[in-house]
């Protein structure tokens, strides 16, 4: 049964709590974490979800916080090695994340990853949420957003069409879901500049190895390189779309997967995204047969995306394809290309780093709707959104985690001003979004040492933030 959210608000707010309650739409990972965070701070929380009466095409269980694609929350850090996902989890532990505690309680052996028993995890979260006296679970398909209450929207990539339409109207956008065809993103420090070079078209530099020569990184291909690349694009294994994705396909800004372009003819890419015209290889003094260009993806210049290489190839095939490209043999891919239905807001245009809407600061977003990817990231944004709602309800200012932290860097990345009026694609935690370490602070090319220094700097910053700002 579908009800207007405003009617629920009027009824429940008047009967349960003399204080102003908080309303969370969506009982997935982000929504459940936010509800538990607010409940332990003695706020009255109304948590809305259409489960168990109705499940989306991607869900199967009637329990809350269902995990559907994998049972892994990503890597965990050790004294010898560190990962970006592991760092985020360490920060969440410092901030007393509730779902992380449950995940560890139902963990299964998975080497250096935190993997869980799916059924045990979702069952434990459901029991914990529904047993909390400060959380009032309401099984409803919310379709309207009020102007007179604190609201957190955390409905994830399978947001109902009715609510998606309501959100789109509120944000003055035609649609919220897109048929994503996103290009891979690579860390700059993994590119071989003995082969690749900086240069804009018709800007022929003598050396061409520094940013001064242009905005694009160019990877030159000769004819055999190009033909081998086209071959793998045409014959590489591709991800099969789900039925509901095929039925709702809507290409984001009409992005065309690179393998589809390659299928239009063997020379198509040379007259499209791999056009070599005006690009002079400083090694040969002439234009290459074709060129793969990479464009800066973040303000710090640590991440670069492959121009025109949005793709539906499976990740293993993508890795093989990328490493075939001259200059990218050792490429560190922080996000592979994806092509699927996704629901998210254009956060740089509408969202503050506090997760509040710019024009409607009483409405916050969390989870994949914000443009973050991954289970850990969803939980983290739910935790952080709850922290800010609690502060705002108590008359305090909303806060932003330090930029040196993985959570702070992630929030700044998805709301970065340079992406306003431009394409915006979701991302997960990765080293490339962190501010770079001081020059000479670790041995060049020693990524293990670099990553451990990132962890030390981040955790120290979070601890200072806790004691100085969150006290």
C-alpha cells in the first residue's frame, strides 16, 4: 500500500514523541546504520521501507539491509599492508559504526577481506533495528517528501519510481536513474611516462612529459596495437544486463559503450575517441596511428579517466584491455567501467559535503543515492548523515570530516564544485581521492609504504577531529 509521506508524518509525530522525530526513508545499509546511530542518541526515529510487503527486482529477502551482489565489505588493513576500503573501515570503527560491529560478529573466513554470512547479517540487523524502542519501523512505499521535518533519504539504486519522481521534482531534474556507461579511472602515478605524455591537440611539445604541455595524458598506439585493442573490444566477454535494466535503459548523456562504437567498423574509433589528429608523439616526432587520451578526474590531479572508454566489458577483460595500451601496462584501476541501471542524484550540483541538500537543508541523502559505490561506503554515509542530523537537531552546526580522512575525501569528491554542469559518475573509496603526501615522505614507487603513511595520517586526523570538533 502506498501512502503520502506527509500524512504519515502528521499522524506519527503527534502520537509518539513530544520532540520532533527524524524520518528515514529506506531501510538498507545506509538507512539502518543511520537509524541505529540516532536511536542510541535518544532520538525518535521513523524508518520507512516497502519491505516485507514488496521487494524490488534486485532483492530477494524480506529482511532489512539486504546485501545482494557480494558478501564482502572489502579489504581490512594489517600492519604490513593497507587498502583504501580498510582505511575507511578503521575510521568507521573510531566513529562507533553499528553495522560494522554486526558484520564482524557474523564474519566468515575471507583472507584479508571482511566477508559475512549474508543471511545472518541481514537477520541480525533486522532484529536489532526492530527491537530498538527508539526506532519505529513502518512498512510503506513513501512517495512524497515534506517541508516540515528532518528527512534522510537512503533508498539506494532501486528507489521506487514514485519516490524517484518526487525527488527529481524537488531537485528540478528530469530523471534520477541512468543507464550508466562509465569509463575506467586510473591513478596518475601508475602511468608510464616513458611512453605516455601530456599534450593537447596541435600543441607539439619537444618533451611533452609535464602538465605544462597540456591537459590530456596521451597513450600512443601504432597499427598493431590498435588492431589488437579493437579485437578485444569486439570479442571480449561482456556483462549481461538484468531484465529490469534492459526494460528501463536510458543512456546517461547518450554515452555509447566503446565496444559498440568499435562494432560499427574497424576505423570508427580512429575517427572518434582515439583520433590521433594533432597529437605529436615526442618520441617519433609524428602523429601516432591512434591515441588513448586520459582526462583529469579530480582537483588534485591524482586520478585520470579514459576518454570515451565507457564500457560493458567484464572487469577481467577490461584489465587485459587496459594493460595492452602503451603506457598503461602497470595501470592501477580504481574504478572499472560499468554499464547498468543506477539511481543517484547529481551530488556536486545539489548536495553539500554535510550530505544536506543545498536548497533544502532539512533533507539529507545517504548511501548509493549520493554517488558513492560499495557496501562500506553506504554504511559510512548513513553513519555520517546521522551524526549531522543529530547535531542539527541539537542546534549545532553540521560538520565535515577532515580532508585527509578517507570519509572526508569521499564526501568532498562526490560534492566537488568542478563537477557542476559536467558528467558525474559514482565512485568508491580509493587512494587517488586523498590529498597527496609531502614529496619525499616515502620511497618512490613504494606503494606499501605510501599507503601505510596515508593510514597513519588519516587516523590521526580523525582522532583530532573527534577530540576538537565532536567533543
